């Protein structure tokens, strides 16, 4: 086990379990290494741990917010009917001559689920 790497990861705010997972070693060995060699860095560790947890919580909040904003293709097409036309077989496709730029994430086609019935 590399003591310098353990010390660097510990000072960056990682705890013994996270360091053990990254280095693929036993958690108790990492814990003993930290207790014996890096007691004086505990204040730095706690400060960086606080920042690391804050960053992780912010990422979780943003990800949750983004996932709630998702709109399915069917919902988008039904809300924006003026962009689409319905074919004879029931498929809904994007109009050819809209007269404006269409972003890449706009659905081009919604196939009819009950075509064969």
C-alpha cells in the first residue's frame, strides 16, 4: 500500500472505506495507516470532506431537478401539434416546411401503436 497516495486521498477528504475501494486494499489496513501516519492532517481532511459532501449534494440536486424536467416524445408531440402532421396510417411526423430551425432533440416521428389492429 502506498502511504503517500493514502495521505493525499485522505487530505482530499476521502474516508478510509473510500480509499480502500479505490486502492483495492483492506479497509482496516487503510484505517491503521491513517491513524499512524496522518493524525496531524485531520483538520484538513474534515474541511475538504465538508466541501466534498457539499459538492456531491449539489450534483444530486441538479441531477434530480434535470430528471424531473424530462418530457417524453409522445408528450412533446401532443403539446406541440402545430409542428406535426398525421399520416394516413396514423403515424405523426414532423412537417417538412416549418419555416424555422428545429433543435436536434425534437422528436421527428411518433409511430402509431395500433396500426395493425
